[in-house]
């Protein structure tokens, strides 16, 4: 159960990070549009924010897969040790 709470804390903020990245990029782009008198920088900021958010989502997915593989390996090792198939168990 402890692992479930850790995962919730670690991966529960991914959606928030995605949304904040997009909003930050859009906000900075809009601010620059007002300062420079243009109308296209907000779209560029939105694009960069979206790219940053997707990157953070991808990194969280890769980390989740690594954690799942590590836990699977630990479970297999514990199962072998319990079944007595592990020569190092003596």
C-alpha cells in the first residue's frame, strides 16, 4: 500500500504540470505580443508550453515503466527465494 501512495504523489502531478506548462507558455507569449504589438507570439508560446508539457508527461511515463520493471524484478527474485530455487538463499 505504501508504494501506491508514493506513486500517487510522484505521478499525480503530471496533469497539473502539463496544464501549467501550456498556460505559462501562452501567458508569456501573450505578454510579449502586448509588449511588441504582434499577434503570433502567443501561438509560439503555446506551442513551446505544449512541447514542454508533453516532454514532462513522456519523462513520467518512462520513469513509471522503469519503476514497474524494477518492482517486477524484485517480485521475481523474492518468489524464487521463497520457492527455494535461489542458490544464494542458503
